[in-house]
C-alpha cells in the first residue's frame, strides 16, 4: 500500500476518494488516514468508513484503543496521533475528523460511487458465493478507472475477470474495463 499502491494512485491526482467498507471499530480507516499523512496534508484527506454494526461504529467514533490493538502500528504514528490516558490510547481529533463513519449494509444498501480506493477486508468470508459475486460487481461499478480494491488475506477473488477486475498485486485489484 505505502510503496506501490498509494504512490501510483497519487501519480494522476491528489484528491482521491476512499471507502473503508465493513470497517468495524475503525482501526482500518484510522490507520489508513495516518499512512496518508505521508502523502498529503491532513485537510486533504477524507475517508468514508462504513459498517452494518451500530455498536462497532460508535466504538469507532470514540476512537479509544487498548495498547494491544496498537502493537502493529509504527511507533511514530502512536506518538504523533494518540493521547495516552491510563492504559488506553485515544486517537487524536486531527485524524478522527478525517474519517466519516456511517452505517451501511453491503448486502442491501447502495454503494459509494467514483472511488479511487476501496478497502473491504475480512467480511466477504461470511457471505455466500452468490452474495460475493454480486458484491464484486458492485465494487467494480464503484471504482473509478485505475481505482483499487483491497481485500483480506484469505479473500482472493477467484476468476476476477468475471467481475471485470484484474489483480495488480496479491489482494489488490483494479478495473479491467
Ligand atoms: C471480521 S470484521 C472485519 C473488520 C475489518 N475490516 C478488519 O479486517 O479488521 C467484519 C465486519 O464486517 C461487518 N459486517 C458484517 N456483515 C456486514 C454487511 N452485510 N455489511 C456491512 N458490514 C458487515 C461486521 O459488523 C464487522 O465489523
């Protein structure tokens, strides 16, 4: 993501639309917002983050995490973007304000349009083949040309050309048409 996908996306434009689908308690979109600060000023970053679960979304909006959940985050990000209180880490307002959380059901609700990057990880495993197939078609339609879909490490898309998607790297797909 950092060394290839984002530099490529930013080659043509700076203002990219990002959707973190099934974001659960916010770790994914917040980590991505932190990573994006290596490429853009914070005020140019907006990430739409959705999940079906209202409880998860309200935790995400709170942005309070245990030390353990931060163990894979670079130390520099922890120092820069968190405030430590007792044994909890609160995400800074400057990062929080860049992520817009809303409820969304991937099986039922309309999908975002004109996305340059969609992250949807570790949710498709729960869906039937039919639902997955419908979802991949919808993700295809949600992406801009050259847009990227990033899936989970156990969620490689079988025969992606069926959905007019092509792999650019393991777990990353773009539109083929
Ligand atoms: C295992 S978590 C993955 C969270 C995060 N993407 C990650 O990889 O760490 C699965 C998430 O999918 C959400 N989810 C399940 N069914 C969904 C649906 N139909 N639409 C949107 N989100 C859904 C759950 O609420 C949960 O937050």
